[in-house]
C-alpha cells in the first residue's frame, strides 16, 4: 500500500548515538534476539530470530526539538524502543505504515511547532489498518497548527514512528 505520508525511522545520527548511550544516559547493551518479532525503529520492520538488537531509551520529541529550536517543555518524554545493534541501512521501502496489522490499537499524538501536544486519537485498526492510519493522519494534518504526529503502541505507549507535515 502506498501512503501520502512518510513514516520516519529514527535518523542515522541518532542511531549512532543510541548504539553507544541512550537518551536516558545508559550504555547500549546489545543481545541476540532468540525469537524475532521485535518492532525495530531503525528500519521499521520486525526483527528476525538471530539478529543482534538492543532495547534503548529514546526521546523523539527532544531530538526533533533540538533540530528545530522548539521547546516541548513538560511534553518531552523518553521511552523504550528496539533498534539493530549495528547499522542496518534503514527501511527497505514498500510504503504503507509499519507495524500496522488488523485488530491492533495505536495512538496518534499531534504536536505543534513548539512540541506541545495538541491532542491525540486512539486508533482501532480493523480490517483496513493502513486506511485507518491514513484517515487519522488526514484528520491531524487538516489542523494547520499540527507540525508532526507520533504513532505509538496503545498498550505500552511506545513510540513507533513519526510523520511530519507533508
């Protein structure tokens, strides 16, 4: 499925830093994934058994704000994400929305240019998960003050990917 919106993985510069020390100041501790299925934010796919991955703390809004001069204040947060332990080359392409499967729940958080939350929406991804995400992004970017949207796992609140205004 193609999308009008681009799911953005964690940028390569940030990944290089996270593979040494994460956004909580902890050393990166890679491990071999014995089962597979971890949602990798570096290449926007799930891991395969036997791949070397790491669970790191990531502050997506803080990093975006540092590049744009925004001040998210109390909205700055960090949380756990999986990444490859070594450079992976990023997403292979294919379009659509990563990690979207029928029957799962996601949240779409809207942020303004200051990095402040403008609201959010819980998404119940039914039989058309990509369509539901597209509609949520259409609704979000119909508001002129929305600068970016973070898609997150509803159950744990973990960051999935970012979409910026087209």
